[in-house]
């Protein structure tokens, strides 16, 4: 082991990574910066002849390239069977070609992923959040082990983006992210309207409650059965490659990361199959060379100011609750102080202005047509709400990057004027109280009200709630707070998303229902929902003590999540509580449950 790393054994415990030998940051040859800072360790001289032999076999063309060309890793989160990721290998090939034209060596590889939409409502969803850690681990591993000098990541689905950024923060070598892009908007011929992946789950609720019918207000056909309508929705909700089209988690995280300066401008709103996305891939080589020449590294860009921008864009556009757990994880990995209080502070000052799905009418592809995310950034920078002076991967500031983009058209209807927002403050609210002393995250757009009081009905897993919905046991009438527990990071395990149940409730039009869980909700979820309850039930959090019939209050004005149970009764219940036996004791989920921290600190697996 390198002596500098051995010396760390005598240092106090603190976040630290291995040091790797590399050329000085200001190393030059013939007045030009040397870009092979890390790869030169194994390519100079003959200290590592086996490494050089393998690299020649892998495609290094000659001695000149071996000794002087920098190595750029191109990490696609590619796999077949999921539209969010199916095209990323092809995008990676374009990036590889553009990097090679710059005289650099480009090495493609990929990591794994999990389709949230495919696994939603099933046991496979338990693998979703932990895939973020595997993605980060994989990219960190390849970058460091292979002595890459730079990294270009190409993610597509929800956990992909934070996983890529966490890896960049760990290895801290010049890096750029290219978002795979959003999908096109689907269309149902039988419902005669645009649809998307969320439609499938909401239609399922209507299907269960026998209210899934064709519209009767336009004079069109009304003869189709609910099964025919469901089949039509399933066949047309996802028209092709790209991430789910609303302001769901994938688009939320891509928008946040672009606003932090870690992508080329426009990346988050450029559709997956557009020519503009191909041009972005071609431009990546110029940008990564700029980062290498100027020594722009991820931790230079991952700052409190840039995280502030990420939160501002998330609040303004109505982004996913999952942004909280992911931004917290990214910040902790980069040693940037960020807490739930920061999200509430930003939510209190930023208006919600975007009429985007899931709570709104339009999709990211529609926003692209009126200027995309850069045009929204221009609006917010001009208003003093977004920091345009942060540095970015282009070597320019964010304000300089967006200057060439048009302002929002005056006649567009997707982004509301700041003076007339959908909601005067952000839709994400951080709640605390005797049900969530460590915090919880609520998505409250204002359309469903800002306060809800109801009678608790408790389910120890989402499958129990799904079964109750399937048999019609959740009915209109008195207000109900459906509490789903033992679905946290450890108890799930895996903190699964619960779009199947939340969307079914919306589809069944059960407006008398609110949802509370120590698990997560999908970015496509909407309604009166509260997730990320900390402490989770599996570790004895108060959510484990809620009983059927308790009165639960969700108040977005006072930021309170409270059950009407006194401290003495809670103490009695706690004394009687016993932790359930672990459902998984071997394999990746067992390792995850053993290592993972709580959601209020990002649900990380390396904070020990």
C-alpha cells in the first residue's frame, strides 16, 4: 500500500478515501497541461509492464498513446428491458468516438440499474434504492482501479443520477454527467388523451373500483371494457426510449444536477431520442477536456451554493420527494453540510410555478419545446432566486451557460409567472412531531389542502394496503390516514417506493385518504402523502406504535406530523413493542439493511 495511505491508520476517524499517485495538478509539457495525471502511474516507463500489455491488447494503438494519452472512462448505466436505460450504450458510443477524436483514450463500461416502474408494487422494488449505492460503488471502483484520468457518466433512471454524482464525489477526478433524456408523451386512443407511466397506476385504481371508463363528454366511443382500456394504456404509456416524462424522480434529479453545474446546459430537458441529445454527446469531449485542462473537479462544483440551486429548482418545478434523500446523500458524500432544515428553508421562499405532471398537465418534453430547463433558470436567475455565478463543467458560470438560450415565451402556460404561482411556497414540506421526531418529507402542492386530520389505519407492509385496495376495503367517507410501516431502509429492507398504492388511491378518487410511511413514494405520486418517516418502525420509531383508531394530524402550516397519543401511553406501547425478525439475512439486501443509515441523512451505507 502507498505510504500515504498507511499513515492514515494513525489519524482520527473522519471521511477519507485512498490517495492515488498522480502528476502535480500544474504539470505541463511544452507549455501544455498534462492530462494523463493518474494513468501515467501505470503507463510511464516499465514499472507496470503487465498493465501496459493488457492496455495494448485492449486497444491502445502505439507507444506514443500509451505514454501520453489520458484515459477517460465512459460509464453508461445501460441495460436492456427498461426504456429509461435501453439507449444509453448507443449514447456512450457517440461519446467514445468524440473523446477519441480529441486524442484521448476512451473506455466504455456500464453499471447496473433497477427499473422502478417494472418493480413497483413487488418485491423487486426493495432492490431499487440500494442500486444507487451499487452504481456509486461500481463507478468509483472502475475509475480508481483502472487509473482513469476523467469520467463521463450517462445515467437514465431515478437512482442512476445520484449514484453517478456520489461516485464522482468519491474519486473526485474531472467528470461530466450526460442525462439519457426524457421519453416522449404517450397517447391513449381509447381515453383520447395524453398519458404516461403514472396513468397506468392511477388507472389501476379506477380498474379495481370499477370506475375505469371511456370519456362520455366528447361524443366518442364508450363501449370498451375496463380490460380493453387497461391494455390500451399499457401499450401506449411509454412510446420509446427515455425516462418517465413528468417531473418525477429522474427528471427532478437531472434538473437539480444541471442546476449545480455538473452537466452541459439543457441536458435535463433534452428528449432522449432528439438530435439535440446526440449533439450533447458529441460536445462532451470538449467539456471533459476543459475540465481536465483547468483541473475542474466534482468537489469544486459540489458546494453549498450549488446544492442551494438544486433545491430551488426542485421547489420551483414541483420535483420528487426522492430529491431529498438523494441530495442529502450526494452532499454527505462530498462533505457538504446539508440537512432537512435547508430543504424547509428553501421551500419557504421559493414559489411552486410549474404545471408539470404528476400534479399538473404537462411533461418535460413539453417544457423542452418552450426553451427547456435553461429558460426556467434564466427566469429564476433574473429574479435573484437562482445563483447564476456558480462554476460549471464548461468552465463558464451557470449564467454564462444559459445566456444563449431564449427566455420563456410570453404566451406559454407551463411555467406560471412568479407573481402568480401555483403555490406561494414550495410543495415539499419537512414535518416533525411525535410521529416523526427525526423528520419526514411531505409532498403538498396545495391542491389537496394544507392540513389533514384523520383516523389511522395501520398496515405493516405495502402489500397489506394493496390487498385492502384490491378488495375495496378502503372506502369514501370519513378521513383516513393510511399508515404503512416496516418499509424503511432497514425494515423494508430497501425503502421501497409505493406508487402502486398511492396512484391506486388517486385513480379510485379516494379524496378522504392521506398516506404516511417510513418508506418512499415515487416521483409520480401525488395527493396528501408523507414519506421518509424517521426513525423508521424497524428500529422502534414512533410509527411502530401507531394503532388503528388513533387520530393523526398532518399540518403543512405548522410542519407537524402528530398522533393524538400522550407520552404515557406511548411509553406503555414502546415497552410492549418487539422488533420483528429480519425478513432477509443473506445477500445484497441483508448487507444493505446492516449498513444503511436513516433517510434524514441520505440513507447512506458508508457512514460508519
